[in-house]
C-alpha cells in the first residue's frame, strides 16, 4: 500500500499538541473568508464587478423566504445548493446593501478549498513556512480571486470537489474506509451545486472500483464501498428529480436544461486541441507541468495516488472539449473553465511535493515560484483572452481602480447594476400593494432582488385572475425583448397612450395598466390557470 502522506508521524504527547491542527485549519479558513469578503465588497459594491448569475441565485434565495407570496422557489435548471448557500444572506436590507452579501458565500467556499489544500500540505509533511507560501500564492491567483470575491458558483462546487478528492487521497493512503462516505458527501454537494459535476462522480467511482479490484477486495467490500461513495449523489439527484416533477417540469429536466447566460460559441472538432491548449496556457499553465509529472511518477514508481490524480486532472483538461463536442455548454472555452484544471493541478502538485522526499525543498520552492509567477501572467490573460465573462473587467478594476459601471464585457454585455437599483428604488418608494407588477422574472430578477419584495411581482405566465389584479407591467430591454414585452406589445410600442410610462431606465420600463383594465387588451393571449 502507498505510504501515507496525509497522516504525519504520531505527534509527541505534549499537552495541546493535537489542538494545533484544527487551529491551523480554522486560521486558514478565517483569513480566507475575511480577505476575500473584504476584497469582494470593494470589487462588487464599489467597482461594480458583479455577474448576473449570482444575483439570480440571490433572488431565488429571497423567494425561499417569501414562499407565501407565491413566488417560484424551485427551478430544475438551478442546482439547489447553489441557491441554499446564499439563503442565510438575504436577510440583509435591500438596495445598495444587497451587493454586500454577494462575496460572502463564495469566500467561505474558497476558504473550504484552501483548508483542503492545507490538510494535504500538512499530510505531505510540509513545514509551516512552506504551507503559508503555497497557500498565499495559490489564493492570490486572479481566477480564484475573481470567483471567490464575486459570488461565482464555480467556487462552490470546486470547493466541494477539492474536499472530496482530498478525502479519497486520504482513503488511498491510509486505507481507512471512513473517508469514502465523507468523499461521497462532498462529491454529492458538488453535484447539487453544479449538475455538470456528475462527471467527476462517475470518474471517481470508476477509479474506486478499479483500485479495489486491483487490491483483490471481495465483492461485498467492493459493493459496500461503492454504495457508500455514490449513495449521497443518488439520493440528492432523486430529490431533485422529484422536485422537478412536482414543479410541473419533466422529471429529468435538470439534466438537459441550463441557466447559463452567454452567447453560444461554435467550435469545430479540428479546433478542439488548439482551444484546449490555449485555455490551459491562459488560465492553468501549472496543469501543463503537473499532468506529465503525475503520469511519470505513476508509471515509474507505480504510485496509485499519482495515477488517480492524473486521471482526475486529465478529465478537467478534456472536459471543455467534450462539452463543446456534444454542445452541453454554451461557452466551453471561456477562461473560467480553466479553474477546475488549476485547482486539481494544485492538488497534484502538492502530492508530488510530498513524494519528492530528498528533493522536497527544491520541489516546494519551484511550486511557490511558479504560483507567484502565474499571478501577473493570469492577470494579463484575463485582459486579452478572447472568450470570457467578467475577467477583463476584473483585471481592469484591480489594476486601475476604475469603477466598471456601464462598461462592456468582451461579449458586449453591460456591466453594473445601476439601472436595476434605480428601478428597484422607485418601486420600493411608490408601489406598496402586493402582487401589483406583472413581469418576466427570468429577466427582471435583479430588480426584484434589490426591492427585497418578491411579493410585489406576478409572473407573466401566472393565472388570469392574478394578472387581473395587477396595476403595472415591468418590461426588460436587457439582452433583447422579454416575454412580458411579447405578451403585451401595446405596452412596449408606445403607440397606445393608454399605457403610461411611470418610470424608465436604459434597461427597464415600468408602465401602468390602462384605466380600461386588462380584459380588452390581453384578448386570447392570456392562459387560464397555467403557463403560456
């Protein structure tokens, strides 16, 4: 069996010796949460580097607290843990203060990720100075900083994936089967934060079965270990499937729908290798070194863990190309897609440091140097990489300190939430009766979030009687006309003076329902008791 690198030699029996381990992990977690949250407040609330994905999830979390209002509290294409992780944060008063909660959950998840790396470093018998150097250099990577400080969902599932991988490494090196269900829970949490993480469960389960067969484990042990690993994921997805059916969607709709917003990028099969290499060079150059090193160590030393980590890292490397090949991702080669390769390359590099033995100091020094050098390199790539989201705006914000409000991303989307906050402020001041505003919540969720009053809004596909009682229509012009504009063209065209504009911004228009009321205007476009 592989010698354990996650369980250092037994500590001396001095009082308080063992208590240093949890204190060290708690220190790493507390510092990560504090730094990332503070930086996030500066980036999000001051410089307006904020994505609409996190605002959508915050709005769903707000709906959970106002379920009695009739707001939708479950959508099959939005993983539940991605929403529930933000649930406790929406108690913050609405308005400008809503932006203050954006970085908290992702900062906490980044703290979990760094704690998992800290555990691996300690198990590799890296000293305090070395652990600090690796963790600080890794935490400073601009891609990780962007995700951790701006509420990115990727950091949530990557933290759980990293925790699960470290638990599996602990099982491989110690043969303590208790690590397997821990890894299973962590992988399940990753899946319930991002359904695409199911790929990692399948790969890890295959590796687990292969390992047990190589060890000659009896069938009962193999089956029991496999069940302990996959059961949390199966139970979680079964619950999501049930909720999807109760929601009125197809039971398996979570597997085929996506809430990703972004322009689809066509990629030919011939371009996949070059695109993959470009993605790694731009966002995870460490993987280009660590992957061959893991393969060599696995082959030459017959090191089982190195082979595992190489397989997982290779999965991360080829996954964007696979997603592009089957059309499962709208932006498979966006720079943020390099983050899984970066994180798993870090895990693999730490393992290689522990296996270096005689050259451990040299290997550790090289790792720290590469991580430090990758900071300006990645920041530069974020500014020039062709396929991305907020990366260029983040790079500009941290290098110049300029407010990114109303700037454009590389795909042409407007950055900032000034329009959303202005419209929400007007609604909070002038609309007080519940269920008064008909709107397409899939486009106006940010406005709903900043009002802090989801009970004010009626979905555009609601029952007729619910719409009849409303007095306003909120229209969105962000990313083109919304469903409310399509259903109520007279409210949008401006040709009918009966529809009076109450308040307008560049992205939104609030119009009052004519005095003649809905019946003569909606005609056959309304639905009786269901979705349009």
